[in-house]
C-alpha cells in the first residue's frame, strides 16, 4: 500500500513539474485503487465483517473529488486522503490495533466528506 501511495504522489508531482494538467484519466486512479483494496483487506482482519469497506468507499469519494477539482474551495491537502488514512492506520495498529485504526480513519473520512458536502465558499 505504501508503494501505491508513493507511485501516485510521484506521478502527480512529475505532472506538475512538466506543467501538465492533472490527469483525469481512469489509469491515474490505479495506485489509489491498490491502496483502497489493501484497506479493505486489512479491514477484514479487524473485528466485524468488511470493516474496511465503508472507509475505502469514503476515501474513493474523496479521491475523485480531489482529482476532478470538486472540493468546494477546500485545499486538497486539507482533505483526508488514502495517504493520510494509511499513516493513521499504521500508527493506530502499533499502539492499539487495527479495529481502532479503522474506526478512527472512518470517522476522519466522514468529517472530510462532510467538508466536501458543505463546501467552503470564499
């Protein structure tokens, strides 16, 4: 999952350096899809069936909003992305377990989607 995040961020940065627009094609979502699949697999290890599925779906919505620039004026770095979720899952797994990490990440993703829905104007 870490390799998928690094590949995605590297591709986005190289596109910026080449002064190209952000790639809106479906192939650009490949590395993020790998991370979301990993979150689903890790979530299945937590108590409760498919605990990672709601988190992966919420993060998928955020990925699409950031990629298609439909964030309502919210900076992309201020949103809860798969990279942030992965870091939170790693830290939570080290200190308290996968279940707590999935729960915390899901709550953060819900808050982030709430920010997208409200859309900050100005």
